């Protein structure tokens, strides 16, 4: 009898643009999610909270009717902001696809992804698509830069450092990695705080669903006085954030910490456990306690807990900060990768975004040459903080310094 050769089953692409169509993807999605921003329930909650200006769009590659890869993102409609420093003005109206950070799940292949993005641009009449926070030099990012013509890809995009720290088996080993002088300083911080405020220091851990509202209330109260909140960043405690924290707590993955002195919140950290990684979301502290470095005191308690849990790494997320460089032992550069529609609107928006970046990059270069970056940032923060902050009653969220 002749031997019949089996043909490989073709990989097909389909688009899911309604929340109701996501449920069949749940098992594959949950098995492959590795970042808190792309968690199955949280992805849907964000879209519900931001509707109608935001809608889902998930590209699913299937083989024999089973998913082998997906790209999770959102379609967003609003004006593209014109930015200068911390100020923004409305620019051209645009309709875009934005992938969720960590939204590439499964066996993603560049040869399939670029045609899928091109199809999405046409089918959903998008002005551009953006793949969020891909490592610089990744195969997909390299393919986009190589295959797309210059007028359809981004230019002068700013890169951001992404820091991580490996965790040893014990907190004692973590301290042992530090130089002697640094180790002594870390161990001294908590003792000095207790010495100056005997019996008045309390550290609270928030993990259970019943504690979510208390954490969100006190963390938001502290964060509201930071300059990041003036810029629309930092911990807000809004409905979307509370639901996210509640979802994390329901699965036992929430890691919230607040340090109280005289029952007033003086520092907070918000984090979550995904797999064996502790992802840090945001942090802030009261500047009246700056000399006590209460943020670091709280950070050390969080690291001690992570070691006891058997976690293997801490993900600090994007952006530069002194504490990330101090404790991190691995980092790489990431950036957004864009593909613009072959239309006049796509070309105009590409021009607007490019001008925004060139102006920002030029300003940063000039300030750096004059060693004025830190002073300029402080001036912007102080100006913004004065708008609704009473003197002597401020706090600083240092998650993006």
C-alpha cells in the first residue's frame, strides 16, 4: 500500500473584537500570561471601565481550531496629544490599535504578525498600530524596522530601561550580596526609625480581599499628594484600580504594603505575584520622613517576604530610578514599535509623533549637556504640586524618578 504523506495543518488568523468572544480563549490565555497587564480578567475589566472609547481587539492564530498564539490589545479613539515637557495639548484625532504590555502570548512569529497588523489596519480603519514595550533588538521589532518603509514606521522613539533583580533563597543571602557598607546602612534604617518613634511604627500587609478597600484608601491618600498624580500617573485608587486589586487579592496574588507612623501612612508599595515573579507597580513616601528612607524600609520587608515565599525574581518595570539601579542586577532597553496605515492620516500622525519625539529628545540632550535635567524635573514637580498641595503636606511617588 502506498504511504500517505500527512500535510501540516495550516495556521489561520481570526480577530476577536467583542468581550463575549474571549471566553473560548481563557484556558490558553491564562496558561501563557506572564505579565500583570495582560491578565485575562484585568484585560476585560479595563475595557469595560473605558468603554465606549476603548474596545477589545485580539488577534488569534489557530491550528486545527486550537490557539497557538495571540496578540491582545485595544482599539482606542481619541486625539493624539502634543507634548512638551509635562504639558499636553490635543492634536489630531486618531483611531489606533495598542497592544497590551506582555500581550504577545504563545508562539508568535514575525512573519505572521506583520501581515496580521496590516490586515487589522485595513479592516478596522486604523491610523496606526503600536506594539507596546518590546525589547530593542527583538525579532519582531527588528522585522518591523527592516520590512516597513520609512514613512510607515516610527522614528526617534525613546527607549526605556527595564530592570529586574534575581532573588536568592533567603533574605540573609540577599543582604550578603551587598557591600559591607551598604549592608550596614540597610540594616540600620529600620532601627533608626523605631528608635525615634518607639512603639509608633506599624507595618501592614494587604493580601486578602477584605483588606483591599483599606489599602486603596490609604495608598491613594498618600499618592494624591505626589507630583506623579498631577501628571495623571501614580496610584489613584479609582474604580478600575480597586477592581484590579480585588481581582489580585481573590487569587492570592496581591502584595500591598503600607508603613504607618502615628497611624498615618508614610510609605506604600503595590505589587503582585505572577508565577514566581514579584511585579512592582507603584510606590510613594512622605517627604517629611525622607531622612528615614521609609520607602526603602518597606521595600526590604517586601523582599524578605518574597524570599520566604520562594519567589525567584523582582520585576521593577520600566523607567530609571536610583533604587532600581541600586538593587537590580539585570536590565534591557524597551520601546514602542509603530506601523502606520498607508493613508494621508497615517502619514500626518507619523509626522506629529516624530516631531514630538525630536523636540523632547533635543530638549533632554540640551538639558543633559547643561546638567540641568534633575533641576528641571524638580521645577516642574514643584509647579504642578503647588496647584493643589498645601505646604508641608506633600509626598513623593518615586516609581518613575
